[in-house]
């Protein structure tokens, strides 16, 4: 029996899974962030996280003394071409596999979301990025510039725009919005003037601004016009990132899957509707699909394919059943179809 490992590591958490050659999941483990470019400990911090999650997964699977046939480590901080000297060195040291594939985490997200090796994925959480792969394997990205000069449509962007609306309303430069009251409650303030002392502290991070995004979503569904506009703008921006990838890959006339992933899309139709409109305007035959599997399952699929195991209906069925058994999400259809 051959065994395979998939790992999805980002700036917030790391997920690891082990399966057999038919896609039956034998173990799952999780750990902290593993982006060596942003971790204070850099290479050593990456080594420690990988050693922990990989060791736990192999122990749970009961194969700690076996060598894996293949492993795919999909990591933030690894370039779109799947290259990083630091990550490759650590992976070789920590993962007992005959064949190790290093990938960008967005690639595993695409493969997991579409259960295919090509298409487009757009990920919007605290940050945002779109990645596309065509039938020949050519890869393109749009976005992913970080909060200082990009991340349009992300949780950070939504939170920032919501707080900007609070400041404008307080100054009288903008109309009233219930975001004012929500900001005061969220940050424990008596007046919007105190936002300066909260947001401009040296320890403030993008996630502190992004934490306001759920309140913008809630306000939009309470009928706040300013919040509705912010969400619709976010959807358009995320759609434009997909359009940029589509144009770069020349996919406009083809049928392909577009998988929206990440917490921002949980805001629902206020984001999805404008997103869909932008995408279908540029690629009328695109299929906007809900993600079939989480990124760690995409990493497993890449590992299986590395040694020639086709990800067929048997593998997909076993992965789906195993995900459900372990409480992992499995996609159930389309976000929407073109008319």
C-alpha cells in the first residue's frame, strides 16, 4: 500500500492530511502559520511547524515508520512557480517522502476547489489574490500585493473602507451610516475620534482592520446603504482580478471553472452578484463553482498525481466521504449560472 501526504500552509494556520492511494484519508492534523517570509522565526519557525503537523499526521495514520510515496507541500511564501530554496530544504529534512512537490498555496486551493489541474481560483480572506492555470500548465496571478498597495476586495479592504466611512460620517464629509455605532462598540470607544489611537498603534496589523469587515457585512444586510456599496465594490474588484487572469491566459472564449474561496464570499449575493457579472462579461462560458474540497485536499491530489495516480471518480468519492467523516466542507454545486 502506498501513502501520500498533502499540506496547506499559510499566514494563519497549517493543515496536513495523509491518505492511501485510493484517496481514503487516514489522518488530519493542524498547526500554526507556516509562511516563512512573515514568521518572526523565518526558516526555523517553518521547520518547527512542519515537523509538528507532519509528525502528528503520520503518527495518527500509524505509518510513522513508513516512507511516503509522495508529498505535496503547498505553502504561502513559495512563488507561483513552486520554488523556494528555504522551503525546499526544510521539506526535504522534515518530510519522509520519496517524492516531494513544493507548491504555492493558491495552486492547491485551485486544484482542491475545482478537482482539476486548470481553471481559476480567487481567494479573499484578510488579503486577496487570483490565480489561473491553463490547459498547458501556464500560470498567472493577479492581486496578492498585500494591504499596503493592493488586496482589493479583501477583508482588510472591506474593513478599511468601512472605517473610512465612519471617519467621513463623523467629519461631515459623508452621509450617516450605522457603521459609526458598530465601530464604537467593536473597538470599545466613546467617540470616533478615538479611532486614531487604536488604529495607529505600532502593533496594529492588517487583521485588526479586517476584523471590522464582518460588521460591514452585517450592516449591509441591515439595509445600510454605505455598507451595501462597500460589499458590491469588493465583489467587482474580485471579479476584475479574475478578468485580468482570464485575459492573460486567453481563456475568454473557453469553458473553465472559477472557484471563489475565502471568508469574504460568505457575505453572499451582495459580493457574488457583482463578482459574477464582471467575470461573465469577460468570459461568458465560465462556470462559477463552489469549492469542492479545501486546499489541503488539493495538495493530496497533487501528491497522488505526482506518481501517476489518476484522480478519478474512486479517489474523488473517497476524498468526499472522508472529508464528511472528518467534518471538512465539501462543495455541492454552482454559485450561479449564466442565463
